[in-house]
C-alpha cells in the first residue's frame, strides 16, 4: 500500500497546498491567469488521484511490461483520460 502512496505523493502535496491556498484569502490576491492555472492544477491532480484509486479498487492488476496488450490496458488508460478530462473541465 505504501508504494501506491509514493506514486501519488506529489499530486497529494499539490492538492493539499492548493486547497489551503483556496481556503485562505491569499487566492484572491493572485492575478486571474494564475488563479486559473492554480484551479486547473488542483482539478487535474484530483482527477489523477481519483483515477488511480478507482483503478486500484475496481479493476484487476495491470502488468504494463507484458508484450501482449490486453483489453484491461485500454480500460486503465481510458479511465485515466476520462477522469482527468472530466475533472479538468470543472469537477
């Protein structure tokens, strides 16, 4: 379980820092362009974390080094793309 958390550590830190930024009033001091970048970074990181957790809980283990490409590979790739896209366009 700890190895899975290491993969998400950077995104988890980004999400926590941006949530603290949004909850404080410092967010309003940023220019609008940086507010947009910060919000999109938060949403994409949250989408990545949710896709990773959902993939681990709902689907069988994927061995990416296999030479035989299985349907579960496409399913996991689609899961990441869909979650990150859905989160990035607004949550």
